[in-house]
């Protein structure tokens, strides 16, 4: 079983039967647990010896899903992305180590701290806050001193993405000095995120040169941190790099000792890249066909004269909901109508004429493959878990993600 090629008519017939047997009759996000497990095992098989794995929570935003991945992958590391998510995971999974994947404004951090329960505050020692500028380091230092609250700080290094973070040099030194001079702060690690490496055109060795530059910058940041805090500290701290698009580029732990990934475990279509070819799609939207009509009629076409009076060949399928970041994959040939446009209420999909001749019945499911996971999972109140021909569980998404 590999990739989209294994998404056969028989496979979707099995999903269709399982949903019907489970009494599911409205739109649902479906996760194939067997494929998910295969992807987890594939990812673990690619990790170099000694490399830790951190689950990107925003890409798999469900407590049950995160726990399942963590157990199978044998990790207790999560990457969260805003103060609300941190608080939710502190309440639900307090023993897991959280690393922020983007910086949180100090005001948002202060508000979150004010709303935490005592048990959640106790678990704050398991959170690494991402700091991307010396100014933010100073703000976090002031908050930590004012509240007499220890904070673990992970410094973001700009290794070429240019979305944020610090280059080695004066700015990074200012942030390191803030940490050294503030007893409540401690340096927990460095992060160097580089998804651009998987998207650069393969022209005149450009990707290879960019990869070398990324490694050089990160190595310089490690050297500067070592000069400030000592080799023993830097050797044992978290050195996080990569994401789903790039984790396979790492063959040892000389620089990074931890890689983060999430989306590749369910493999939405945006992750159909050469590096991720061994992974298989494991998440689908299943939505009922509310109407299946022979032909494609143009709205208002009856009043348009001879030009638009004819019924076009094909089949019209109106789905329950729509306008998701997803593309229809079964029945084959369905696509949004360019004339009607998109609709999140009842979306018109146009397909082959054979669909109206018994290939798709009203209330049967149309299956779509998400383009992303983080932007799609949270649009559904429940996640249907498919395994061995049936729906074996219903999981819930986290309340928020960003």
C-alpha cells in the first residue's frame, strides 16, 4: 500500500460501508488508523540514531490523536502554537514537554498565566517559550521577575526562512545575556526552522547551497551559545530543526538532536512531495451527496435565450457543506463548478455523466482529501476513526489551534 495510488474504488466502498454501519450521516473528518500507524512507523524509521521526535500539535489537533501518536512513536514531546493551546495541553497532557512553534506576545502570555489553575501552573516547567528577538527576551525577563516565575526559553534562529528569529551576532548575544542575567530565565534550546529548503527550485545547486548555509548559521548560533553558557549546557539542551517537509534531510545529530513533524502522519495533499513519497494519505472528509442530478444546469439559464437553455452533459452533485481546503477524490472526476463558485452550505460538484446512472446515490458519501490538516480538522466536531473495515472510535478536535 503506497500513496494515493492505493485509493481504489474498493477502498472507498469500504469507507462508505463503515460510515453507514456506524450511523454517520453528516460531514465528518475520517482518519484511517492503519494508514496513520504505517506513517508513524515510517517516520520513526527515517530518524537518525539518537534523534528525538516532537509531534506538531497544530497539525494533529486532537487530544486522542496526539496521545495515540505519542504512544506509538514513543515520545512525550509536543509543539504548540499559541497561549490557548498551551493552556489546553497543560490541562489535558500536563506531563508532556511543550515547545512553542511561534512566539507568543508577552501580553498573551500574561493573560494565560492569570487564567491557569494551580495544577496547570505547576506543569509550566514543561513548557519552552519561543523567543525570536532580544526585545521579546527582555519582555519575558521582566514578566518572569515580576511574577517570580521560572520560564524556559528556546531561542529562534533565522537560518534562511526570514520569517523571524535572530541571526548569530549582536541580537542573539543580547537575548543570551538577558537569559544569563535573569535568574528566572533558563535557555532550554535553539530552534532553526527551514521549510524553504524543500521548495527551492533545483537550479544550479541552489537547494544544496541553501542547506549548507542553513547548517552554517545554526552551527554559528550553537557556538555563540556555547561561548556564553558552556559546552555542557548546549550539548544537553534541545536543538530543534526541520518540519514535515524537511525532516528527512537530517542523517545525524551533529546539529539537531530533535526533529518536529505532524502533517506527514496524515499526509494532506500539500505534502505530496518527493521527500514524503513513502507516506500515505490517512485523512479524508466524508460528506453526503444531498442531490445527484443528471446534467449540469446553469442557474437562470432558462431566461438566457437559446445560448444557455441546453442541459450540459455530466452530473451535478450538491454536497452537505463544502468550501473546505480539500479536493474531491471519490467518486473520481468531481470538481467545483466554475459557474456556481464555492459554497460552504451546499457545494455544487460537477462530474461524469455516469455518476447519475447509479454510480452515486443520494445520501451516499463523497470523499475529499484535505490540502492541509491544521486548517481543516478543526472544522469538524468529531473525527471518525476507521480500522479493519469499521469505525472503531470517535475522537474530538482540540477547541482551538493557530
